[in-house]
């Protein structure tokens, strides 16, 4: 059903979508993706990240229900970690997404991070495109909740929501984690708990440092003056919202903030960010394609002898790699340097 | 290492709240390198069928300790058939009296694993099952 699969996905056939997602995960979907690409670009992709236990799954569920109430279709990609020891995974996000069961306007897919060498972002992008081509209007990507893979996945989203919970560290923790750089919207979930106001305040004051178009001075918002003659580019200042996802509190406001960010992104004169994202994706794909090619072209018996030489201190690792490159591209050695 | 880990849905249909067995199995299958989608408690047959469809699983494992297996299992099978998952096998674990095994197998259950079954046995069974499916 190879050719049909593309057609079935475009028609929104759920089993075909599920099947193609499996093929995407197995890195064998390129012929399909090439055809589907033309039909993508309509879905709005929202990434949801934050520490484990901050309530991401519950928030995703509440947001999805909000979109469903508006008649919008929603796909969810819920990422959980692969065990580095066995290669297996327990994917348990569906437990908290129980309320969405039985709604044919929602499609939930659990995804294990697997061992892909930085390939997680690519797989996620490809899965998003399958949902996009199948006609889903929103794609919500919920990340693992720890580590660098967060940032990798979140870069594929159009709007990134960072979820915090009260009492999860001081404001310096927030800077260290780098979450302020990636957040388009900050959410303090579980804000019925003690310490919520403090967390909100800490996040707001950290944001001011990073967004110099306006500043709070004794509680008043003031425009900062710019000495350079260049016009100040309009800047998105991430709002800090408060929610109690289990009670649906603050969810309409969150959805509104997503729409505001969407309007902001789409209102940018030339979507420079879209170009940067396309560039990042292109370079990533080039890296992995070249790497794959190198592995295929290098004689299979060069690695072990090279290791022997390195361990015997006969050659340093970079020189060995340079030799490999020279072997692979003998005509291009003059460009070294 | 196989390229594609087996994907297994572990679900608890009906009203019983004893999920320790299901969790032990989920963990053992993860340790065997499988991707286990765990749905949690109190799933209806339709919810299980829909989850199996969306997750494109190779096999569905049902854990039942309520005694309602003769009612629930055929309903899950029907719900799965209704969404075109007739080819996805079901295995059952939990408290299933010997006398009911034949009836369940008549409803297309691939295997029944009672208390005391080694997790290795279950792992090997699923591996054989998915290997056979991948050849098709």
C-alpha cells in the first residue's frame, strides 16, 4: 500500500497516519515525506516543556480540550525517554490524557527518544509534518522534561510553552536551565500551591533582563530609550501566566496567549525566524546525511586499526579523522586548512 | 540490535484497580528493549482499540483480575476489529481460570499468562509474535 499510504494520510485516515508515524520512527519514510511536504505548513505547532512533575501532560490535555471545544483538531506527540540500558521505554503520558479518549478529533502518539544521534528533532519534525498533512490544525509536542533533548525538540515548535511549578528552585535555576531563552510563553502551573506568586515574580523579573524594550521601574512599565538610530525591531515579550490545569483554570488565557504569539510571528514582515529554522534543519540533515555516507564509504576495517594507533599514541584522534576525510574526498584535500 | 523495537500496549479494561501486575510486565518488557505504552486503569474496550490504533502497536496486552474477562476480552477484540485492527494479536494476563482459556482462545486471544509466569516467557512470546508479523 506504499503509494496509497500518502493518499490515505492526506485523506486523514487514522490507521494510515499511525502506520506512517511508525515508518518515520524507523527512518524509512523519506519517499512519503517528500510527497507530503507540499501539503504541510498549515498546522500550528506548540511545544510544551518543563521540569518533570510540573504538569505538562495535564496542561496539554487541558489545552487540547480547549481547542476541541472550538472545533479544532489536535494531534499530540508525547515524548518519553528510552532506557539507555535496554533500549526499551515505558510511555505513560496517555494515563493523564484519558479525558481525550474517544474523541476522533484528537490523535495521541507516544514517542520514545530512542538512541538517535541528535536525530530526535528530525524525527519530531517529520512526525509533525505527517499530522500537518493529515489536516490536524494544532500539533502539541510534549517533551521529556529533562536535559538537552528539550531544547532540541522545542526548536521545531512555532510557539514554545515552558511550564514551571511553584517551589522548584530559585530564579538563578531558571536562568541556568536556559528556559527563558526558549520560552515564548511561561506558565506557572499548580498555582493554587504555596509559593506560586513568588515563582511568577521571579520569572517576570528575570524576563525583564532579557527583554530590554521595556522595563519595570518601581512597579511602572516604562519604554527603555535607545540611543542608536536604528529602529528597534518589535520584540515578543513572553507573558507569565498562571494555571491550575487539573481544574482548567487559566487555560483560555493560555490559548489566547498562543494565538497572540501566532499573530506576532505571522505579522513579522519577512519571517526571518522561519528562514533560520529552515537553515538549522537543512544543516542538521546535511550533517546526518554526510555522516551516514561517510560510514558507508569508509572501509569497515579502518576503525579498529585506527583505535590501535590512537591507544599506542602513534596518532592523535584528529589526525586520524583528517586521514579519513582525505580518503573519502581525495580531490578536495587542497581545501584543508 | 533490531532497528524497530516492538511496541506493546498494556491496558487494564474494566473496573478492577489492581495494576501491580500490569506495571511489572510493562517494566519487564521495557527491560527487554520494547516500547510499552501503558494506558492506566479503567479503560473501555473502545479506548483500548483507539489507543492501539494511534500507537500502531504490534500486540495488545490486557491485564484482568476482576473475573470479567469473558465479557471484556471479546468486546476489546470486537472494538479492535471495528477499527481495522483485526490483525493485531491480544494477549491476556491476570487471574483467568483454566476452564475459561478455551473460550478466550476461541475469541482470538493469542496467549494467556497466569500468576507465576516468568516475564522471560512473556518476552519470548511477544518477540516470536512480532518476528512472525514482520515477515508477513
